[in-house]
C-alpha cells in the first residue's frame, strides 16, 4: 500500500519528537533542511554563494546527539552515500599512501560520497597538533574547495595505472612528482559535539571552524532533564519509513533553475535579524554587531530559506521536477519565526566551564516570552497589540524580538490563537473550552 506522505518537515519533526522530544524535533528539522541543501544546484545568478549547509549539533553530553545522527542517516536514500568518519585516522579521512608506497589510501571525500557524519567532533580533535592539522584541512572540505595534500611519503609512490584510473573516476588525483594528492569534496557534513572547554573552544573558534557550520545550540534545562527522566520516548518506526520515502522522492527531484532570493524579499528578514541581534548584544560590551552579522550568517539564512522553498514546492507539486524554484511569503515567515537560532551560538556559546553562569543569563527572547506568559496568565483572550505594548512596558526590546517570542510560544504549544490577532494561554483554553484551535 502506498504511503500518503505529509510535508518533509512535518514528518521530520514527528520522527525527531518520538526519539527525543523537543530536542529531537528541533534537530530533525535542521537536519532535513541541511539534507535539502545538498540536493540543490548552485544559484544560476550567483556562482560564489554556497548553498550546501553543514550542520553541527551542540549541546550537553548524553542527550541524543549521536543517536539523532544515526537515525537520521537511516532515512537517507541508499543512492546518496553517507560515511561516518568519527573513528577514522587523519590518513583515512584526508587520504595518504600505504607503508610500502604501492597503494593510495582513498580520502573519505571521494566523488561518490554525499554526506559525512561526525557523531562526536572531540573524538577527532586529539592533541593540539593533530587538532590543528584536522581543522585546517577540514575547513577546506567544509567550503567545498579543492583539497591538496602534500606530505613527504606521497613523493615515493609507485602506483599502478589501473589504480590511478579508479581513483580519478572518484575525483581523486595523485601526482608522484609533486608528492600530491588532490580532490574536490561535494559533501554535506552532519556533526555533533558536547560543549568544549575554553582551550578547545577558543582554538577551534579562532581557526574559523565553527563558522563553517550552521551551529544549532541547545541548553538542556533542569526542567527538560526531569522531563527526559520521567517520559518514555520510543522511536516511531512508521515515521522512519515515511521520512525515508520522502527523502528518496526528494532526491529524485531536479531543480532546473534556481536564482538567489532578491533583496526585496529578504529585506524584512534582515531588518528583523539586525533588530534581534542589537537587542541581544545591547548589554554585552564585548560583542559588536560585526561579530555576529557577517556574510556567513547571511549565507546560513539564505540556505535555509532556499531549502524550505524546495521542500515546500516538492511536497506541493507531488515531488515532480521544478523548472524554476520560486520563493513565497510562507518561506519568509518560516525564517522569521526561527531567527534566534541563527545567532544564539555566536552571541552566547555554551562553554563547558560556564554552564552555571550561562544558565543564569536570559536572552531578550526568553525574557519577552516570560512577559507574554505573565500578560496572559489570567486566562483571558487578549490582542497581539496589547501583548506587544505590555512587553514594551516591562523591558526595552524591539518588536521583531517580541514577534519571535510570540511565534516560539505558539510552536511550543504554550499559547494559542482562538481568532486572528488574539491569544490565550494554551492550558487555560483547554480547561475552559476543550482542545481549541492551535
């Protein structure tokens, strides 16, 4: 019997939620968007901006990260090869030559590899020298640029022509005279790590390694820890099958033309993003706007909008080929509702020694959410404008930040919209009127 498929992000969210609650839902949505970027061509009118988005899940130890990556990779089509490099040596990851100088050790990033999984980044870091070597080469891989390996022993190889031909078919080229191995990766990297100590964090951050990922940070609160202790999460096997089928169909969709989203379309997103960042760094003298808002951030925002447009269009047209990808207000609103996750890591990264301090620092969005709930605590239906005015009376914040807080509370099922432009607490609405309309 044919499965009746729902939208890709709905299915991804359902699967992630069954595995790890809100943490899983958040991660699977991001992973599905990253998956979509790997399927897309370059912009027809912009050959510089990179569409593929690498993903780094960044939160506390033992909260599902490796399991999330494992389950998600099970939903990838078999035609799109995924390789886990977590336990590989540097020689196996980036390519080398055997001790007898007779065979080339293929890199993990051959032409037939589409996805690379790193279930724990710290497992690859090692000591300081190894970490520096890994980060320097990996930065090039993450950019999708040509990797050139020149090490002494590569200059003494005696490789048969048959093997060289097979290597070249996979996009790997060996030059014995120059002692050089080269290849150009085209992979989407899906990685995870626990918050690092200050030394590791600083070294990796200064190398620019983190900026090559779209980092999804999450701080597991005491309330969440208690919830995950008491609630039984069970993987929804039907959702696994459904997402696998969705992703298979997506992998067959051809986008013939894709233009970069226009400035006019992106203006409101950029305006809201700038207002949000200014709110969050207002009391942080050690951060300036340019530390957060940069071309890489802009690329992350564009990447997710394009990915959402692709997933939306594919779902709506029955997974048929797309002559030209078009962007709608629905795509814009999807990004607007999620702006905070683009900048959270840049503004307030979790570092191992500072969990206690970080957990006491409430972002402007978190504060605004608290005031919205306070405003609605009497259970009465109240207008959006009155809600905004109340929050502005309690704190200095921009309206875009309040809007993001409102959308997050709706998504978290803490408030609901009984009619357009009016809101109530979710639990109060249910106790008074039944389930209501979310």
